[in-house]
C-alpha cells in the first residue's frame, strides 16, 4: 500500500528469523518500507513490535505453531483521526486474529484488538475513523464458524463493534476459507470480493444489489 510520503509498506518475512532462539522455525513476519525505486528503507519485525509493547502473549501464547502472526495487510493512515495520526499503520495479523494501529516513527502500538473476528483480512479505515474488517471465521480446515464469513465495523475510540451486513452475508452465503476483501463506499453499501470463488458482490445492509462471477468457458471459476 502507498504511504502518505509516497513510499510503499509491504508485508515480508525476515530470514533467518530474528527470534530463532526464542521460537525455533518461527515465520518472522515484518513490515518493509520500500521506495518506488525498489530500495528497502526499513524492516520492522512484528515479533519485536509485540515484545516492545508488552504484547508477548500474541507472539508466545501458542503451543504448536510457528506461523502465529501471518501479517496479511498494512493499511497506512492518511489523516489524523482519533488517536491515529498521519503515517500510522493499521496491521492485520491473521493467525492470532488481531488488528492493531502501529506508529513506525516511535515503535508504539496505539491500540490492539483481538477478535471477535477470526482469521480476518483487509482492515480499512472509514471516513469516520471506524475500521472495516473482513472476518473469514475460519476455525479449522474446511470449518467456518456459523457457516459464513462476517463483516465487522470496529470503532477504536469507543471500542464498539457492529455488523450491519450480517443478514446479507448469510443470505448470499459468503463463506471464504481464506483471502477476502471488503470496501465500504460513503453511501454505506459494501463491495465484497470472494477470491476463492471468483465472485464479487455489491450489497446494502438489506439486500444483494448485484453479483458477478468470473467463469471461463468450461464452467470453472
């Protein structure tokens, strides 16, 4: 994603791991700040962000996983809103179901929220400061809690969470095991992208406005 200064923030993995001695085989997810000329300006391990901010449980509170972070999105903040300032980053860590706001200028976590989403993707900042989050609700292989995905709106300033599209997600049977994107334009509709099935939808809080499925001639997605 583009940052306000015109550089890019890109999820990456550091090899060898910076905390190999602490968690052997650990997948060392990191944030990379990259210039448009391809120069890596900075790498910040997510593990170090957690340790420096007193969130060791999000790193070490797993008994059998070496992929307990799985950074899948970095969303830069383009205007001051609530506690978040220009240049802050919204981070999505899939495998511990955590979304956080991080300030790379001083290494501080502004806020951290784990769940109620499960194995989420694509948090995005709405104009009013809320964060939209696509929750895959993934529990185990081929198991989705409740049978469908969910779309959450989280307000970091108040801690409130809402699900305005819940009934439509059920009626449209939106149920990705992985991936997924959610975008909410100013009129309150939502665009949902189902990569697993080659389907995009535009929905309101009450109905599916339209869908499109990308199929080839033999009928496969």
